């Protein structure tokens, strides 16, 4: 049985009910909403493995919902449902950060196949991520978001853990603030913010013997940050 969690945001009651029943019978855990703003809230507050988003929705359309989710760092794959006559939808959907789309009306085996493919791709991505890392007497457990230094454990915030993993996975490479904001925070356009520097400072407090003279997370003046030499 597949216990992946799916959020369905679709405002046509019959279609919502039919798809919910179908996906539940496939073994998925399904929550649904018929409203854009409510759907976005559900997706932000709960860890879904996949989100199915209709384009035409009350209160906020699917593109806007998708864009907001990506800006808030929600990375679950998004499958957009578009009507046949909405020609520009495909392009718009990808710009908004969706992963795939399906044109209405569709056959349910087609939907099921798309869902399986998206979930497979997402879990492959997750498996390839670094689970833990050891350096200079420090152990980082990414699964538990925990860092142990000199036998003392410290919790890492979710964003701190993602930032540290991103730096370590690319050690020796200079990473710009813009890249970090896009890849770790999920921003599509780059806001003016000190958030990267603030999170780097927090990580240094936890990692470095002397945070003012960091040896592990190094500042490369005018360019960004680098993990290691
Ligand atoms: Ca609709």
C-alpha cells in the first residue's frame, strides 16, 4: 500500500469527491479543499507528498497558490489541472513552479500514472540527500536536525539544517547569497534581505570554535560563502 499524503484542491464538488475516492482506494491519504486560500493554508501547515491544484479556483487561482507555496519553501511536487481552452496554462504553470499538468477532461489512469511518476521522482531526490556528516569532531544528523560538538547536542532549525546541508554537499564551492536564497529558501525572485547572513551567523555559533574567525563556513568577500577550504 502507498501511504503518500496528497492534497487535492479542486472546487467542482463532484470531481473532488470522485478523485478523493479514487485516490483513497489507491491507498493514498487524501485531504481536499475547494478553495485557493484554504488549500494554500493546508499545504503550508501540513507535510504533503504531492499537491494537485486546479487552476480556476475561488478566492485565489492555482498559479498564484503554487507561486506562494514555492516562495514559502513548500517543495512538494505540484500537478496542475487545467481546462482544455486555457491555452497559456502550461507555460504559466511551469513559471509558477508546478511540476506537471493535466488537461481536463482526463482519464483517471492517466492521473494515477502522473501521480506515481511525480512521487517516484520526489522520493529519489530525497534519498540522494545527505543524511549525516562528520567533520572536525562534529557530527551532523540531518534526519534529526541535530548537531553534536564535543559531546554536546544542539538542535538545528529547519532552515539552518537545509542551509548547512546545501553548503556541505557543495563543499569547496563558493555559493552566492542569491543562489542560497533560490535553492535553500525557494525564492524565485531575489528579495533584499539579510536572512542568509543571519542564518550563517547562527550556524557559526554552533559549529565554529571562534565564530568571529570561522574555519568551516568561510566568507568569500563580495562573492558569498563556502564550506571548507
Ligand atoms: Ca475549477
